[in-house]
C-alpha cells in the first residue's frame, strides 16, 4: 500500500495553484506548504510537489503515471477540465476504459513538467 507520492516541478508556486484546482476536483486540499514543497491530501498530505527549478521536463512517453481515485464520472470530467484549463496536455479524454481486472471510467493529463496523472472511478458491484 502506498503512503504518498512526490512529483518534481520547476515552478512550485504556479504548479501548486494548478494542482490545487485539479486535485480539488477529487477532494484534495493543500495541507502543508513549505519553501520547497507543498503537500495535498484529504486527511494528511499524500500528494507532494517538490521544487526542482533546474528540472528538464519529462518526455511524454516515460510510461510513468499516477492514478488517483475519483468518486464518480463527474469528478473525472471535472479533473480533466481543470487540467486542460490550467494548460496541461490532454493525454486521454474522459471515457470508459478496460483495465486488467475491470472496466472503469478515467481520464489522463500531463502537467508542464511531464508528470502524467489519471483520475479513475470504478463501477460499484451490485
């Protein structure tokens, strides 16, 4: 089980603002703010941004991405909208997908530093 993840960003202030709007659609809020890091979470900081001003953006096809659970399809769509409005790259529009174990609804985006995020919601079993 993962406890938290950290991503590197060139411009912490700008990234924290954009991530605040994007992650806010999934119920995350800014919980910790330090000079070189910002932590977001629901109850404790589980998603961190770390300032790396000299960072070279990651290429689009690194294969690395972070998937965050969304409460429903509306949250996935809101996540995607906020990311696109923040100037992030559409890496997979909201829609149904087939995972290894079950179908789900998800969307993919990539921030200006090349960090790829996904929001996903899974059907509830009857």
